[in-house]
């Protein structure tokens, strides 16, 4: 089911980026292949933050769920000019070490439309906090 939502986001997200009318409504730029970033109007973009297209949720570690441990993890990483995640660093982990492996594993699979600076694909640093909470209705 998550794959379906990821594919749906992949199809719908590019069509939602511009509200201006377009002479070619079916044009979707391939940000990975372009040397210059463009919008739906085929014009260079001066600055654009990366936008995620695939976000894999981390699994709750079995031992943590069994022991009803909750917490969060703050991760710092770089979104490359190809839309990949690299240089993942754990900045904060509460409780320490419990959720690290699953959070990093999931984050490695995230994909982004890359960001642009001065019309060129660029790397962007990012920080993300993932919260691990149990459903209060779960026995």
C-alpha cells in the first residue's frame, strides 16, 4: 500500500508545482537529467528547495514495542543534486540507540526532487526529527 501512495505522489506532485497556466500541460521536467532547473513553463528557476517524492516510514523496533518504549531521533543529512539522501548523521536519539538503525535505514530510501540554486541542481542540508510513538489502543 505504501508503494501505491509513493507512486501516486510521484505522479501528482509534479502537476501541483505550478498554478500558472501552461502552454503544454503534460510537460514534466526530469530534474535528474537537466543541467538547468526549470519549472512547468520551461524557464530557469533561480531557487527551489528539494521536495520529497518517496518517504519510507521507519519500522518500530520489536524490542521497543514489546517494552513500550517511545522516543524520537533527530537526523541531519544532505539531499544530493540527484535527489538521493547522503551523509546521514544522528544528532539526537532518545532513548539513545533504540531507534537509530531503523530511522537511518528508512531515511536512506527517501527520494527527493532535487533543489536548485541559481538555475543549477544543488545539494541541500536538511534536518528531520522522527518520532516513535505507540498507539495508546495497542495492548
